[in-house]
């Protein structure tokens, strides 16, 4: 199992992304901001796991 799959930030990013996807039609602006947050958290999780792509 990869380090990233055990990373709490990556898990949180996945939960936020799923929530954003479910809100996309009802609240598109809020969903967009959630999507950005998830992307940033996932980027940080990759960096923390040492798997950031250069």
C-alpha cells in the first residue's frame, strides 16, 4: 500500500472532492471552491509523501 493512501490529508481531499462533485449542480460556486481546496490538499499530501511531480 502506498504512503499516500495512508495520508490523512489525501483522505480528506478525497472526501472533499466527493462532496464537491455532489454539490456541482445545486451550488456550482461552492463546489468549485471545494474542488480547489481538495486539489490543494492533495498536492500537499503528495509533497508530504515525497511523490510531488516536478
